[in-house]
DNA sequence: ATGTCACAGTAACTGTGA
């Protein structure tokens, strides 16, 4: 007996400010599980009742005041596995759960890394690199089929940004970041499910700055959000797409959701 | 490219992070 499972991931840029669009998304898309990043809310102020009304009765929250914060809401049982602190500074950037079928689901919000891609003058950039280094140590020891998703804040391929030439020195697309992400991918032979279903150089942006006068017309996007799976799950993956229209909804997040369907 | 968001502290702004 096979089970269909739809998993979505969305950097929501404040879950409270986005209640209208997140509920619209759940109504239209009806994923079984939604991974959120940048919830920007403490756990006791998380609008869990709204999600419960929509059938998302299983919720694992890892929030903090003001910044960052991740959460997983689900229609099917999820059991909390861990909440790791890959920066060792107390920020809420990861939560991992286990599904009843034994698959792990890891939801991560990698640090943006500040403006200047030089850790000697910008400590945030160093923290971002250290964060991913610790992820590599963790990832290389994983021994269960795992789905790793979230806002990685790195656009790894030339076709993952609107201009490779103009962004090569911009944090999110620098050589050191792209190499680090490649090492993370190699550490578990992760399958980049976005590129599995939409091979390079297909345009597959997930983020567009708020600062553009017309985000869609200029289309200066980057692929910062990702869903990776253990190789043994590849046969279970049915489809994957970026729900780009959500970027055009009223009071949008600057990220669009990822939607992946599995069959187990 | 100083453009646009959200949050919190202090009271219509400023600072921070993105």
C-alpha cells in the first residue's frame, strides 16, 4: 500500500505577518507537511491555532524573539528528533523530525552571512562558513534516509543566479560558499531534487529581492532554497517545483515555496 | 544599487537583520 506525501518548504519572513498568504498556500496546495524558515516568533506566540484549524495538528517549533526561527507543521505525525545549533550561538536555525515511515526531515535556515564576503572584516560571513562546516560533519554521519530542506542562503550554480558575473563577489554566490555547499552535498551524496527534476541550466529561482521596482520584470532571482534527499529516496520522489506565483501575492515573502511530492 | 521589508524598543522614530 503506497502513501503519497507532499512536503513544502517556505522561508516565510515572519509567519505572523504572512498569515493570509500561508493559509492561502495551504488551502491551494494542501501539502502534508510544511517546513517554515524565518518564522520570527517565539514558540508561545506562534499562531498554532490557525494551522490546527487547517488540519496541521502536529507542530514542532523552534523559535526565538525577533529573528530567524524555524517550524514544521504537519497533517501526519512527526516526532521531534533534534534541534541542532551549528553556529554554537543559540540561534534557532534548525529542527529535525522523524516520520512514522522512518524518514528524517531536517529543516534548516542557514545564516545569510552579512554583506562583505570576508570573514576577517565580517564575522557573520565566518559564522555562515562555520555553520556549513558543522553541517558537513553532521551530514557525513547520517545513517537514515533523510530529507534536508530549507533556506540554504547559497545559490550554487551559475544558472542559479540572474548574473553569475555580477554576483560572483556577492554573499550567497561566492566561490568559497559554492565550494562549501558542494562539499556538504558530497558528504552524504545528497540528491539536489530541484536539479534532478529541472536540470541546469533551467531557471529555478526561489528568491527575489524586495528592493527591485518590479521583481518579476527585472527577474533578478537567486536559487537560495533547496530540497535535498538521501540517494535511497530518489525512487520515492515524484515531482518538485517552485511555487513562484506566491511571490506575487499581496504582502509576499521574498522567497517562494518549494513543493515536492513523494510516494512511499 | 541605499532600494524594501519586519521586528523591537521607545513613543514616530531608530537600529538590526535580511
